[in-house]
C-alpha cells in the first residue's frame, strides 16, 4: 500500500468512501501535482504511515501547507 491516499470529488458528484479514492503515492508532492491536474472541488489526503488525515478541502488554494491535521488513533 502506498503512504498517501488521495480522495477527491466534485461538489455535486461525491461517490463516497473508498469510491472517492482517486490516487495513491508515496510522495505528498506527487499527490499535489495530481490535484493540480484534476481540479477537484474538495480533496483530502490520508497519511497511512502516521495515521494522519491531511485536510486540503478548498479548491483553488495553494498546496504548500495543509489546512489542518486530524490524528486517528
């Protein structure tokens, strides 16, 4: 399994759960590059190694810093 799971969806067409998992990578930078190509309305990245959910939900924003981290224990 890759380290990062990218979930992306458009405002009116969310598939739900794992159906929204569109990309996986061991590099967060590759996830960001992929997001730039897809132009989703909403997107989230889950770090499977650190068990952190990285919330990047506002489209059109810079991807330099996550908006927030939520830890799953």
